């Protein structure tokens, strides 16, 4: 059998057991957001932060390709790291972050 046939595809997991997430030991210090912005700015800002946290957690757990990050996987990861379940828009943003990080 050729050696290329034994090499896993980039979308296949090579781990033999589940990978545990390395949770942060202490949360980062929160700073107040700047006052005077429109409410929509704060909503978008917080959504981006949540999407970033989820994308990092997914990458740490071995999900490297956006196709592997279905809404159910993203929501189960959110539950695992202690974040409220994300909306469909946030799930889409997580996949976009994973796509452009490559």
C-alpha cells in the first residue's frame, strides 16, 4: 500500500481518545467598555468576543476546519466552557473566524 494512502486527510482526526480542554486557571480581568457608543456597537462587540472564545476552545479541542464546527458542536463547547448558548449568527461568526485564521 502506498505511504500516501496511510496519511490521514486534513479533515480527519488523528487522536485515539477525546481531547480535554485546557481551561484557563483564572479569568482575565474585565475592563469597562467605553461609554457613549450606540447599543448596537456593544451587542456586536460582545458577540465578537464570544465567537473568539468559542473558536479558541474549538481549536484547542481539535476542531480545525469550519466544516467540522456544526451549530451543535459549537453549542456543546459553549456549555463546556461555561458560556451561554450562542445564536445562529454567533455560530456563523465562529466558523468565519476559523476560516480566516488558516
